[in-house]
C-alpha cells in the first residue's frame, strides 16, 4: 500500500484486531485520574492529537499514547522525514532511529540505524521491556524486531527513491540526470532542499505520569550508519517523571554535542519555568557552538535549526527554537492547536 490513507486505515484496523506491531508491548490501561492531560508534539503530529488525547482519557499509558501518535507519521509515505517514505541514506537505504522514555518506571529503550522495520518507536519500547539493554543498533536491532513479530518491509517509496536518485545524479559523478521536463517539479524541489526532520511527542496523563518518544529517518542522503540525536537519551529526548518531558527536532549533531534535552530538564528541575528553561538552554547551546565555524554563519549567528518541545509535571508547556518560524502541536485537554515557538534568533 502506498497511499497514506490506506496505511492509516490499515494501522487502525489492525490495531483493533490486536495484530498491529503497536499492540506488541502495549501497557495495561488504568482508570483515568483527576489530573488534566497534555500532549505536545512537533507540528507533523497535529492531525493525531485528538485521537491521542482520547486514549489518555481512556487510561492508555502516556508512552503508549505517544507511540501510537507517532506511528501514524511513521506509516505516512508523504512525510519524508520519518519512517516509510523517508529520504534514504546516500546508498538509497532508509535507516531509522527512535527512542522512548517511560516516566513511572524511568525506563527507556532505543534503536538506531534499523532498516526494513516501519515502526521503530514500538521496537524501542520492546527494547525497554524485553531486554536488559537500552540501545540496539543496525542488524541486531532488526533481528530483535523480527523475533518479536515485526514485519520486514521495503521503506523506500517510489517518490523518495526519485528524490534520492536526482540528488545522486547532481553530484557530478557518472550518473546522468533525466531531462528536467521528465522530472516532477516537487521531486526537483525536494532533491534541491533535502528534508531533515523528525517527530517528537511528549504526553502527560491524568495521573501526572509522563511518556515520550522521538522517531526519525534522519538526515537525507546521510552517510550510511549515521546516527543523530533521536535515539540518544538526553540528546533527542529526556524526561524525569517528577519534573517534565522534553524532545527535539532539527540538526541532531547539535544536541549530541550539548546533551540538550537533559540540559532543559535539569533547568526545569532547578525551578525554571518551561519556557525559561528552553530559552536558557538554547542560549547556552548557541554560545558554545559559536566557537566552531561549522555551526555559525558569516553574521556569527547559528546556521542550523533546532527546536525543542517540553511539558512540565504540572502541565505547563512551551516550544522554542534557534531561528524563528517554528510551531508546535499542543492538546491542552480542551483543544488541539498550533502554538508558536519562542525564537532565540529572528
């Protein structure tokens, strides 16, 4: 199936039948509590906020609700930055990274450079539950997923392959590009502006418990085996059930250099409001990375994008980014909405 709607329908129907990978490792439901649930996510999660919020109200574990939200994007062939349909590495292979954290147990699991498995976030949950490890990579991660019933699938869609091929042909090698009039305009545009992106989701349930997930296909045309921040605890996501939860999208190398999400949660632990913790951490990241010419423009400002999304234990939320223009998806228990992130640089 290559149509996004068909894949979403399949995801919903198979989950109801107990056949979906999302059912593998799902946690027991519990009666709803008295607290107000909140979900924050990167913008590509907006369409699925209402569904995820309803699951929280029904007693679904916050990590399960977050994983089910991002699973829609993992299965969407039209999102080039996550899962099926993601832009492949320079060899034409889609490699995925994901990590999860579970507040009540302070548990975590992650997979990196996993191939042919559509839902790496659900596999990461199983790493947390069914191993004494935290991170599995490459072929080992794939074998682990297959052992637990995940299906091997080709994640390279025809359109993503066309983007990869055109980009490869433009590198001045022996590959000869097709005439411009034979290539769709959106393929040319995507090849010229390769997608870099991710989806993050943090959920606070009615008991005040947290769960979070970050999942991605990583940097388009990356060197095979490249791992960004998404599967690295403290970099692409972090939570402390007594404090809050945070995740990121953007240039993963920046977060690897700064343990950015841990830094944000630590600022919140020290008493800063969510927004103030994000701003303080971004300013620190901008200052330290400015020492490296790779990460600053001619004007001295950061030449990369990175965005953070966070929710506190008491339900306060905020988003912030290095350069203006980003928005975050939020469900505050009353409605789903898009909220502007606070920029450090315009």
